[in-house]
């Protein structure tokens, strides 16, 4: 694939990044629509669309990650515990439940 020098087009990495962003956007859009749909058959269609888009997103992410183009740091145990505590406090701020 040509590189992006001298206007010769997008690199493989740039194309995958764009595709990944499109699939992430599709997941958000379809999930929002799915949450607002009450018609059973239509919900099934949107659920299928969401499953396909999220599968595509994961495949793109895994491809980019395997090439070192999408690097994430692993959360520490302390970070995970802090987020869990914050979520618990947000769900039950006054511990009445």
C-alpha cells in the first residue's frame, strides 16, 4: 500500500483507523436506535445489525492491535477497584437500596 507522502493516498494504518472509527460510530448509532425501538421484528433487525457492527469493530481493533497500531495500557488493580467503587457510589449514592 502506498504511504501518505506526496499525496499518494492513505496508509494501511490510516484506512484501518478510519474503518474502526466508522464501525464504532455505527455501533453507537444502532444501539441508540435499538434502545428506542419497541417493535419486536424491528428490534431483532437492529440487534443483528449491532452484533455485526460490534463484530466488525472487534476484528478491526484486533488487526490494528496485532500490528502495534492500537496500543492500550492495562488497567492496574487499583484503577479497577477505584472505578468499581465510583460506579457503586453512582448507582447507590445514599445506600438506600
